[in-house]
C-alpha cells in the first residue's frame, strides 16, 4: 500500500494559497489604478443564488424525525 506524501500535499496547498494571494493582490492593484472597474455595491455578487434558502425557517421543519 502506498504511503501518503504529506510534503507534496503541503506544497500543493502552499502553491494554491500563494496563487490566490497573488491574484487578489493583482485585483486590488488594478482597482486602485482604475476605480471605474469596481463592482457596484447594489448588485449581488452572485445573481444565480436565491435570496432565500430552500428550507423554511419554521421550527417544525428543522426538527429531526425520530
């Protein structure tokens, strides 16, 4: 049975974090240079998601059945 290579997994996670951080830094620098590209605060970030969850917030609906 093959052993888990934790060093490889850690390196992959670190590279993903570094890439995400760099993209975020680049976006912020771009927005600072050209504020007209900033997203409109009145519009939702993801228009495909519903405003309300599919399950109702009534206590009866949230109780598990025994």
